[in-house]
């Protein structure tokens, strides 16, 4: 902990690509790379003993020889039932309800309900996220106030509420018999924590509109990795839309405004954090897809991942002494307490709306709603927090969202065409 600042001090430009200004850097303890390693050390203090225990129980063949009151718990955590579904789709969402002519009005009402719920949850979440990470609390005429700096505490707040909501839902409704070893959720949990942390930290260095556009363009590295690693083939429209997204993001990032402020300057640190978010988030989704080969519902997945997320974050916060500091900050600033709680409520409700929308209307409708949400989020951020967007930058945003909608339309057409393919023909792999 004491040597790392000395190493980073010798190579400040290589570590951040920019001069560390007092506005963003009060001490080495506030430097994002230092905090990342400290958080990772906290997670490792839980992961490493857990890994050793799992290996110990497997070597002892505990499933066959174990007895006692702890046997059911250890069996569930380490071994599970090891019963997988034959098809991956069996472990995912239940069959989607198809609308009928007699229930058209009801389907329209459900669609409006889903769209309103998703928009309200995630637009409020985005506005509060930027407020908490970029603005001060307790400012007066004589006191400039103070900023909240611990992104990990916000991740913990989000996860503890999501864990509670998912647990209550599983307890009150009938769920499939759980078969996955509990420890397997820890991989998705760890990557999910790190992706959320990178997302919060990035707002200290880049603007919220830039973050939204960067997340929208993650299809480009996914296609590149698919081409290089898996030798996947893509349709012409996928290359076209990826190129349009690249052009649109470049137009936005390269456009300059005369009154550009520190909060809207894209820094190297922000780019690295966004790259970390995309990498960790991609791993989370892929690992969860693999876990769905076990018979489980999405809410069971939500519960399992958030159990470990709470364990990792609260353990790391306690080891650093940051949990008490954050609670004292909440006690000093009631406005922050309200924002943090509402942030967690929006995150948990948003996850439930995601499951319900995909179950009722499918992934295509959900993608359209969330793409519109990204556009509205940029507009709200500019209106509320005064981000300046030039004409060229606005055109770049329009190009990005036009490309995203084109992808949704082309993919839906490809799905319809693939259903009409002769038996034995396989459609081209798409991302």
C-alpha cells in the first residue's frame, strides 16, 4: 500500500496519460488506479480463502464422505445438484407471451407500462449517478462543500437492495429447483462489481454523454474479438452499422466547444476506465449465459450474483475502513442519503423491469426501449448539468443512434428469414 504511490509517482504520465491536477487529485489515496488495486486486494482476501476451501472439499470428496449439520450448506455452495438443462433456453426466461387479437389493448398497456418503467428507472438512475459523482454536498456561501469519492460504497448500496428485492421475490413466488453450485456466481459477481465501479469512476474524468456513447459503441470490440478469436462471420449490415457507430462517436469526441469545462474533457483515465467497464461487463454477460445452462430463473441469477456482490463489497469496505467513512458522510448530508437510496431503488427496479419486458415482448422491443433511453439520458444530462454539445457533436450522436436502430431492424429481419431457412442450413453468427 505504501510502495505503490512511489512507483506511480515515478511514472505519472504513463499511469494516467495526463497531469494530475488538484481538481481531480488531492492525494494518492484518491487516484483511481491506487483505489482499484486496494479494492482488488480486498476482494482477493475473500476469493483466495474461498478458492482454497473449495479445492479442499473437492479433494476430500466431501460430497460422498461429508456428514453433519453443515453438509447441506457446503453441498449447495461447492457442488450444487450438477443437473443441467438439455437446452440453454430451458434455463433462461420462460416462454414469451404472444399477443392475441382479443388482448391487443392489454398488450399495448403492458408495453407502455414496461417502457415507462424502464425509462423512469434508468433515466433517474443516470441523472442521480452524475449528480452524486460530479457535484458537491453541503455547499454554502462560506463553505465549498465536499464531494463523495467512494464509488465502491455506491456499488454496495445498489447490490444490497437488489439482493433484498430478489430474495423476497424468490421467497414469495415459485422458482425452478436450484442446481448450480453457489460459488460459480462469484465470477459474474466480481466482474459485475468491477464494471460498476469503473462506470462510477469514469464520471470523474469524462462527461455522462461521452460515457453513454462509449457504452453504445461496445459492439465494435465485440465484433473485433469475434473475428480475431472465434473466426466468426458477420453480415454486411453489421460492418456498416459498426462503421457508422465509429464515425458518430468520433464526431462527438473530436468536436470542441468554446466553453468546454473540465467535466466534459475526455481524459486518458476516463478512456481506460470505460475500457475496463466494457471488458468486465462483457465477461459478466457471457458468464451468466453459461450459468443459464442450469435450470434457474433470471431472478435466481440476480439473487445469486448479488449475494456475492454484497459479500465482496462489504468485506473490502470494512478492511479499508471506508464503510464507516461513507456512513458518516451520509449522516452529514441527508441529501446524499436520499440520492444514494433512490439510486439503489432505481437500479433494483430497473433489473426487474428488464426481466419482465424481455419475458413479455422479447429482446428486440427491449433493445429499442433501452436505445431510446440512452438518447433521452444524453438530452437530460445536457439540460440539467449544462454539457455543451456542438452541431458536429449532435450529428455524431444522431449517427450513433441511427446505426443502433438500423441494427435492431436488420436483426429482426434476419431472424424472420432464418425461420424460413431449409432444414440443415444455419444462419450467420451475429453479435
